[in-house]
C-alpha cells in the first residue's frame, strides 16, 4: 500500500492548489446542498468548496490517515472520512462530486467515471482534474530508473499503470441526452527553486509507490532516490538563474447532469 507524507506533499501546496482553483471556476452551481471531495488529501481543495458555498454540507474522503490528520487540524465545518475512493459510493445522490489530482491513481476509468456520475443528483455536477502522468518527462524518467537492471526485480511491480484516458474518450463515456461534458487540458509551466526541485516535487506524489516498496530498506531507498535525482536533473536542467522549469499537463472535466 502506498504511504502518503502530508508534510512532503504540502511543500508545493501553492502549485498543487492552482488547478483546483481553475477547476472550481468552471463549476456552474448556484447553491449545492451536498458536495464530496474524493481524495481530499490535506483538505486544501475541500475548504475551497466550503468557502464558495457556505451553506453546503461538504465531505472530504481520503485513504491516508496522515493526510486526514492535517485536514482535521484546520478549522472548518467539514466532514472528514477515512475511506477508499475506489470503492466509495454515495448513500444518496450528491449535488457536486469533486476530485482534484486523485482519480488517476485508480484503474479502469471506463467503468469508474460512469459509476461516479451515476451518484450525482439531477442538476448536479461531476468535476475532476488529473495529471497527464504518461506525458510527463519526470514520470518517464522515474519509470526508466525503476525498470532498469538495478531496480527491476524490486520495483518493476511498483510502476503505476496508465489510467488517464484521452479527452475524447472521457467525452464519449459521459455525453448523452442533456449532458455535454466540458473537457480541457492545461499546461502549467511551473518555475521551481532550490536543489533537485523536481525530485522534491515527485517525492510527494509520483515517487510514493516506489518509496513505499522500499520502506523496509533505507539504504536501497536512498540509492534509488540518488538514481532518480540524476535522471531528473538530466531531464530538467537547472537554469543559469537557479530556477528549474517543470512543465506539467493536467486534464480537466466538468459534467453537469440534466435537471
């Protein structure tokens, strides 16, 4: 099981929150009564929902106790639930089903998205944002290290499957009478500072499956990070001004159910 480190994840909290803000801006709901944030993590995006719709009953769901501990430490009238978003189903239809950078960890989106959309109330919205992991040089570099001769026997099974579909595929999954999904992609040119900034970024997300697999062997864990550090530094060279440019593509989807 992948272990999440809330402190490491929050080291880039501002850049991670920006896509959630952009997704939220495209949701056209006047006054939803209920909203659920799937894969809420530390609750930063969940609190955006509560701030935009003060009368809404907002729930955040995540499988990481460490992430939820951080979420609960902040004030706010939000229900926090420890649970697996891959098997979660709504007790009753919800007005807004929201997910920021979480659903890409789940398999079989061809079945997942229609199932989630079925839990949205009439007139409600399903809104998600997922990184386009397969298109990022950082993830290809990390996978190449894990699949290489040195690490294949220990980490080959930790390489995540490609789960994110094309925009057209998502449209075809959800489009129907009265439903015309709004789907787009955005390339964020993230300007990172400090030594090994892409390694630091990925330690909070993409590297987690590999590091979790090596949790019982700190020496191997350190050696694997050194190999990833070299691969990522080659893929993202530091510029003369000390910054590192980290292009990051994300896919957005907003599907409103007919009233």
